[in-house]
């Protein structure tokens, strides 16, 4: 039905917002992390860029192939749970290696978001409304930036950088339960 199609697109958009927020928070709290963990600028660069991007990029194709054969809803759900858990775990990091590995986990999880989300939209939305549905879903990325930067900064200012990771990561786990 049209109502269920809207629900699917709205839920996928919220998931896309969550992914975008999880990507942004590390940049907001990079300086307090650098200070507390005594990191060099090159380590911050690896943590905020390479750790996420390499696995996100490398796993995109295999997950897309899995999406063609598997349960897309479950792939989105598990991906959301993985990246949200690793985002929250980032708040427990005691050193660069741990934080780098946790950010890699975020990239692994988020690699499973786009291919199944796009195909779910194709499955549920009539052909004549797909462009609008894709635009609505794509809006999640800038909305995540809009909310993620100030949210991460506010939480970090009041409770520290570790809390910022918990605040943006843990709701994704709840959302994964709802999505399941």
C-alpha cells in the first residue's frame, strides 16, 4: 500500500540520517580525542578518513551482491546494528589502535546500508514516485550533517567526547530492533 511504502522510505531515511550522524561525530570530537589520547595529526587523519572509507568502499560491492540474493531488510538491520555498536564502542577507546578498529567497524556496517536501502525503495515505491522517494531518502545525508555536528558538539561540551559516541551510537541499536 501507499502508506506502507511511505513508512519504508521514512524508516530508511531515518536510518540514513543515523548513518550520517555517526560519520560526522568523529570529526566534531577529533580535537579532544587527539589531546586525551596524545595522537598526532596523521593519526587523526587516519581515524577520521581511512579507517572508515577503506572498508566502506571495499565492502560495498560484495554487500551489493549479497543484497541481490539475500533478505534486504535483514542486511539493513544488521548493518545498522553493526555501525551503531561500533560508534558507541568508539567512546570506550583507550588508544589509537582501538579507535581506528572501531571506526573501521563503522565503515563495515555502513557499507551494508546503501545497496539494500535503494533496492527496498525500488521494491515498495511505484515507478512514477521513485525519484521523489529517492530524493527523500537521500536527504538523510545532509540532515545527518545538520543534526550530527551540533549534537556531537553539544554532548561533547557538556559530557565529553566519549559520551558523544554513546549518544549517537546507542539509538541506532534501538532503531535496529524496530527495523527487524
